């Protein structure tokens, strides 16, 4: 009996030793494993969504690709085509490859940066959990919660900006947490750099800069005193806010108004005013409705189970005395997207529709994605902390993930296909492709309303006269019969700039016929007898 007990004890020791070896091996090679795991998932999902056409289903994805394309190929190419509606970094990065037609029309010119950010975010989640002292199982769990989220996998396959923003924001938070841990100012500089990039992607990054500065001040005053903290704040904000200053300067130079991106006709706030006037902006000045709406978006994107686990993980984390107070304070930066989105909804600077809650369709539900890295971190912490039930919790997470894949249950895909974020313009773009590809002449169209049509038509960007083509646009509005063989617009809709500016023009009334009528726009073509008067090639003097 003693021999059997001794043998059993020896067997347990051997198993424990083997597990320790496996753990040490994983610890040593974890980053490389995560890199290849996420990279393979990223490529496989991009190819899958490319094959079924969903990679460019979002109207905004097509607009992002078109903006970048207009910088390099257009009747009037140049950096002025970046405009003021969206922050410029995603479009600048896309210009590196969007000149190639495959990279443009496949969406890969924009998706490539999302894919790289997806892989990087997976690694950063692992590193954040390691910095917080979470064991290897908790770290791997956190990575899996993020990397296997179907909404994340879909969005990283598109030219949307969410994944690039997640990557830069997560990098900024990671370096900020590291600075709180070791007080190495080089970490603070790196945090400011990544946050600066985030401020050039989406306005969520602006709020993260403010929130991180507050955390810096609190930690600095506790640790270093006023004078040193003052210097650190100046250093951090100078670098972190550099992108914001550039954007304000850009709007001043190009649009003669440093705040054009806030108050201009295409700004988000202006669009929200129209929705509010229609009585559909339920969240404005209603904090409860704003919080409820964003919570639904978060749950639809992250899943109910992961959200519940993250909530309890966050509570346990905050009261965990084994983790220093400064690290716990720094980790609250993970909640910045949650605060920002609720605040933006409350102030009427953002709009988000949840089908059945505050609208009959989906719109911008993808904003819930911004909390998934945070949920992954707190899920990883919870499974690490609750040792007695950790394997049960992990099994539940994997079980739910498996069924989400089996059902292809991604709300971001529903938003892109059925929601207001997507437009099925195949009929009108197909008409343009069939009738304009082999005929000379320009198409007069508003990019503010119809970028999706331009993208889906397959025509070169230099075939279109739009708001960003300078004198071409001015001349075509005044004398369409000399410049536009086709006119695409929403008839009787004054929000369509083309209709608004030419519907009373005598040339338009007399020289064009309505050739096709579709849900999103109509197509007018010049009468055959007037084709001989048209300019059908770019005029060099007008490109300046």
C-alpha cells in the first residue's frame, strides 16, 4: 500500500513537472504562437468574406477606399481629397496600395491595415494581462475571447477603421499601464505616440488622450510632485495631441475654418441634427437611453456571456489588493471607449440604432466593438482569479464561441447587409458598368451621397465629376451638357448636392432623359444629338 501511494505521489509529481514544462514552453513562445494563430485566422477570414462579397458590404468601407483612391487617381488627385468628414490616417495608409485596381476593389487596400491591427491587438491583450500578473491560462483566454469574436473577425476583413483604432488605442493603453508600473518615461512617450495615431483615426482617440492625461496627472502628483508632473503632462500632450493640431490646421488651410470638421455640412453633428429633427435621436440628452443603447451594442458584439464574465472580472480586479493601486487605476483606461460612446450618444454627436430598441433597423451597432479588448482582458483576469471553476468558465466561453461560428452569428454582418450602414447598389452600379465602360464621357455625381455607386461601378475614378474635382464640378453644374454624359442623383432630394444644384438648370431639363430609376438613385443620360458637344477627356488646365 505504501508502495502504491509512493508511486501515485511520484506520478503526480511527474505530471506536475510536465505541466510546468508545457507552461514554461508556452510562456517562452506565446507571442510567436499568437502571431501565427491570429495571422492565419485573419487571412482565412479575409479570403472567406472576399469570396462572398461581404468584405465591401459596408457603405463606409467603400467610401474609405474611394477617398484613398481619389488621392492617387482622380480628375484632380492630391491630398486635398482627404476631405474633412473622416480623420485621415486610414486613408493615408490605404494610398500605399489602393492605386492597384485589385487592392481597391477587393477592399484589401483598407483591410490590410485592419488585419495587421487585429494580429497586433491579440498580442497586446496578452501583454497587458502579463503586465497585470495574470497567469498563462488567463492570458490565453483573453486572447481567444478577442481573436475568436466573429464580429472582430468580420470587421478585420473590411476597410473599416474600427480595428486600426482598436490596435492603436490598445497599444497606447498598454504602454500607459507599463509606465504606471515602472515609471519609465520612454513608456510614456510610446503611449503618447500610439494615442496620437489613434487621434488621427477616430474621435474616440481624442477622448482617450484626455482620459490618459487625467490618469497621468493623478499618478504623477502622487509619485513625483507638481513640477515633474507638469513636465510630463507637457511632454505627453505635445506628442499625443500633435495629430489633433495637424487636423485643425488642415481644416483651416483647406476649408478656411479650423473647426470645419465639427460644423461643416458633412460633419457628424450636422447629420445628427437632421435625425434629431425627424424625432429619431432618442439618446440625445437622455443618459439612461444612451447607456442602454450602448450596452445593447456591446452585448450584441461581445456576447452576453463574455460581457457578464467581464463585469464580474472588472469588479474583482478593482478590489484585488495583490495588484498595485497605480496599475488598477491605469487599467481604467480600458473603459475609456465605454465612457466616450455613452457621452457621444448623450450629447447628440453620435447615433446608434438597435433594431427593436430604438429603430426598425441596425445602424452603427459596430461601435460596441470598441470594448471587446477590455472585455477580453477582464475575462482573462476572471478565469485566472477563480481557480476552482476556471476550467468550467473557459469551457463555457469556448462552447458559446463554437456556436457563434456554427451560426455565423455576427451583428456587424447584419448591420452591413440589412441595416442602414449598407447599401445594395448593384442595380445602378451595374447599369453604369454596362452603359459607360465602353463609351467616352464623364459621370456627374455627388460623392457625399453616392460613393458606394462609384466604387461598385468598376469605373476608374477619373470618369467621375464630383465635389472634389474643383473646376470640373463648377463647370458641370453650370453647363452639364458640355461635361456630363450621365448624371446620377436622387431626384427631388435636396440633400443630394447634384440634384440641389442642377434641378433648375435649363440644360438639364432640356438635354437629358431619365434612363434608369432605382431605390438609391436615378440615372440621366444626355440626348444623342448633344453628345458631340461633350468634353470626354480630362482638360489639363483644369487639373491644377
